[in-house]
């Protein structure tokens, strides 16, 4: 298995550039793994597709305005993308502008940062002159929505902050949105619950690594970037009970899926917990807890694409992995291109059952 096995052709005009409104009016492709049947719907049709036999697991992480613009003391412009908070006054980040340790960056009169170190991967540690709530308030005021580089939006910041956030976002800490959840409206969630669909929350703070191209070394080691998660005891208890009752667990997004599989025992029991995960789900992986997935259409040669490929040609499924284009998920992507689905963060959705 090699990186080149996870490539496909995508016309650039199918890369979603604007949030779809209403959120639940996007296209929804449904892929049945048992029959390999593909059908086409609208996202709000979930309320008629799912019933009391299903449990949705959503990621309630909240995107913060992680992109900061400033200047070095020399006057050179700098762009910083905050990835994760490491202390009351410090973050790990990546940046543009030839950053080096000991450099000072001025973001405005009240917010200043100093580069403490830089690793081989290009990540930096930055220490600010503010701490705690004062720092978070300053970032909220100065920061911009961290849209992926392939989205070129001219929307105002206030609008983008709303569009690039799920309606159930609660736990601040993500540098990118769990985009599968962007399609849900409060009305659709209510309708699903009225249909008997149980909805449970987990948290995984999305880092930039989720969207980075994967290396062959990572494929070999089966480890990825680290992301922080938490699952409460009550959620784990509820999900284990649902599993025993024969209900199907549908992860909303690859982030929710990674959390559930990280905390699942080989016998399929989910435990509560908080910590970091570097799980790399790729073809050949045997899913322990997740029965299905709601997801967007992903970039070539990424861990996200490998995860959805794994789900459709895992030991639980009737097909095996050869190369992406030959798998049922590869054929589904070709069908999506043919039917002009929109791809990536502001794109359409897929339900894998």
C-alpha cells in the first residue's frame, strides 16, 4: 500500500467555495456496504433514512479564530496558525514569514508573541505577553477564521465564524471544523430525535495534521499527528448499552470515528477517557465500535481518505483494498464527480452504512 494508491482526478470547479445554505440542503450520497448500492439524496433526508435503530455520535469541538497576522520587529509580515494551547500563555503553531527562535511578533498594541523554538517539521512554540482569559479574549478579537487554503471566500469574518462552525459546537479548541457536522441544523437534529435516533456527543479538537498529506513512513508505522479528545462516562455507558441493544453506531465525521475507535477495546466495549490519540485508520483496519459514517468528500492522499476507504474495505466488508479507484468508495467518488457533488470542507456529504 502506497500514497499513490489514494489518488483520484477532481475538477477544480467541484471544490466547494461557499457554505451551503440552508445547511441541510446539500447533496447526500448513501453508500450501502452490504450491497455496494449507491443512492442520491438531500442531507435533510437523513430524517427518513435513519430511525430508532441508529445512534449518531457528533463531535462538539468549537473552532476558534486561530489565524493571526502580525509583524516582526524588522517590519516583515507574519502569519501564524495556532494549533493547540500548551500553557496559560503559550501555543504550538505553524507560521509564514521566515520565523526563527527568539523572534518577537507584534500582533497589535496589546498582543505580542515570542518564538521559543521551531522543530524539524516547521512547527513553532510561541509565548504571548498575555495569559489565561486575557490571551483567549485577545485571540478572539484579533484572530481570523482558519479556513482551509483551497477555500477562497470573500465573506466577512462574522459570517465565516458562523458558517465554519457546527450548530452544536461547544468545547473551544479546534484549528479546523469537523466539517461533516456543518450540514446539521437544529431543526434536523430535533426531527432525528423525534424519529427515535439517539444523538451523543464526544470531543476531539481538530489540528492541522488532519488535512496534511500522509507520508509513507506514517503508513508503515500506522501513527498520525496527535489530537486531544474526551468522552464522558455517561456517554460511554449510553453508547455501550445501545451497542448491546443491537443499534448501529454512526460516527458524524472522521474525528468522531477516531475517538470511538481509540477508546474501544478489542471486544467492542467503549471506555470513557481524556487524552491524545494518534490512531491511523487505513485499509486492513478492523473496526471495533463504529458501524457507519457521515462524512464529506476528502482530499487525495490524506488520512481522511484512507479512513473512509478502510471502512468500505475492512475485514467487516465484502471487498478488499487494491487501489482507491478499484474500490467501492473510489467508484462512489467517481459517481460524485459525474453528478457534480461538491468536495471538501464546504462540500456535499456521504453516508456510509
